[in-house]
């Protein structure tokens, strides 16, 4: 997990190595889950101090903390700002408490009018990063990249079942 590399995606390896070797290998879940009841105000998003309206958040076991990465034309960029607002976000959105460290992330799309929230496999998050890297042109990205981003989130929405909401006390 120290290098965040995906070694194999076949079912045979997943069954063989899951939980073995002191957690050195982890199975990446296949299915995203939508968060239709997700609660986040614009002010809470601003408290995360991210420069763009798209990011993914996951717990990094090697780093021992939550990390925020956002896609850019140069690849995944790590936010070095402290995530002081994360705990409040988890309290408002109980499904976040069950994120699998290293392999699942909260994927957020708040670009323009979008308000899309998913619990996504980490490889799906990096797929978005790759999509942006491949299609970005010029300073604003160009029309093609924004069509590809919209298509990516449409496909993710089609695959995603709603996350099971936990009753709040």
C-alpha cells in the first residue's frame, strides 16, 4: 500500500491475496455507490480549501490520515492543507465512516452546477484523473475534456447503487 499501485485486477488474485501478508494487498471494490442524501453546504466545501470543485478523499494507511487529491492536467494533485472539516462531514454523512482505507474514496463533483457525491473505488478516481490528463487542452481544458468528464460521471451514475444510509441518533 505504500506505493498505491494496483497489481492485479482479476478475481483469482483478489480471492487469493485479500487479507494476507499483513494487509499488504487489498481488494479494490468494483461498484461505486451514490450518495443521494449527501449533505454539504457551499461553506463546508470552502472549508476544505480545495482550488477546484472536484476531488476525492480517502484514508491513507501509510500516511495515517485522510488525504484529498484533485485531478489536474498534470495528474492527481495532493492537497497539503489540513482536512479539519472532515470529521464534521462524516458526522453529517454516516456512510463516510465505512470507507475502506486505501481502496475507497469519497468522490465529489461540484464543478459549475454539479453536486455529485459517490463512494467510489480508488481506481475509478484515478480513471477520472487519467481522463482529464488525456483530454485537457489549453488553459481551460477545452470542450472535449468537459464532455469527457460529464460522460465519466454519467457512466458512474449508471453503475452506482445508492449507498445504504445509516439511521442517525
